């Protein structure tokens, strides 16, 4: 199966559920996976920014992947966050998850020494990992989570032809078409949008799917927008896109990770509280979120 076949569609950046004492709730994680298995989601992306990977121990991260291996439906693609600040550390973690039914490892670029992260350095980093990784890797372009580091179209052009680099998730504010156009002809390299705000326009520009936080609490709505895109009805697609983006902005989108978790709690999934240092949204914000969802007939 080509990368395009495995990556075309909607993925939620999977939330990590925590219990009352801040411990990972593997049972609630399993319950959420089983519910999402009944949707048209193409797959799941655990251990990403929404999954609060930076707040997890390695032991917890590996146990989370074990739960996905056990519970995910056979037709779901797994993209696991695996980026670390060195090629060696990144490969060490990838090697620990590669035999757990993980299809792809997605890598936020190293950014602690952000001033040193030139295009040449990033190309060297991703190539070094891809050359030795037992599973295909993906590039995660998210400046707000990487000290402002923006991956350039030149980097994508240089890396897209690598046989073990499958694509990228773009959560930047850039026009995603510049990354699509940077992919050499014939390369099996997929570009995915990283936000609902640019999802539909990205599909029209040549992206194959999206990793959307909104899909954590409204997976069917996100999948419906994708299906409308596939139908070719651009007028309907533009109307649905405008509605979905507006709903996201009014609802959980403005509250970040904590808002997404609160929306999940309202809509039949387990979100719970984020892990310290993040805080849950306050009672007033929860009431406002609930009111928006009720107004739209979603509760």
C-alpha cells in the first residue's frame, strides 16, 4: 500500500487521558480508541502536541503505544510522535515502537539550539534518521511548538524523494501549496494539514488529509468535510468548510488542549484534565463551550 493510500483522510492528534492524580488512564485511552474505531477516521496520531508528549515519561509513552497496538482497528493507520533533540535519541525511541504496529514516526525538528537549525542541518538530521529508521518517518512542521522554527520548502524539496520519508504535517501559518509544489514529481510523499483552519483549502491545493484536533471531539463532522472534498462539490465544500472553521473558533479551538478535552467530555469521549503545568478551562469557559455545542444541536 502506498503512503498516499495509508495517509489520505482525517487523523485526530490523539489526546492522552489522565486520572485525578495526573496518572495516565490507559483504560480511558482504550475506551476512546474503541469508540473512534467505529468512525471513518483514517487513523490516529498519538504522542503529539495535543497528546502532551512533552509531559510524558518514556515508559508512559511506550505503554500508550501498546494500548494502540491492542485496541486500534486493523484498517487504522498509526502515526506516532517520536521527535527528540538528536538523531540518536530519536532513533532509539523509534526502535522501541517500530514493532508495535506503528506505521509512521513523525518528528518535530530539533529546536533547542534553534539558531543553529539551518536548512542544511535539518536535511542532515532527517536524512540521518530516515537512513536508519525501521519504519517510514514524517516531518512535523509546527513553529509554535519548535521555538519558532519554520521548515522551508527547500528542506521539503530535498527530503521528499527519500524512500523512507513519507510526508509532512504542516501546522504552520504558511500557504501549504508551497510545500505541495516543492515535492518532486513521482515522489510518494504526502502533505497533511495540521489545523482545521487550513484543512479544506489544503486539500484543494494537493494535500491528502489532515491531522485535526477537532477530530477528537467531532470526528464525523471532520470526515464529512473530507468526503465532500472527494465528491468534487466545491460549492458545498466551501460552505461546510466555513461552518466547520467558524464552529471550531467559537468552541474548543480558542482554548487549546484543555478546550479540546472539555469538548470531548461533553460529546461522549473521555477528555479529562490536562497534566500540570497545563490547567483545565474554568467553569465559565466550560459553560460557554457547552452553550455553543447546544446551539448547534450537537448535544
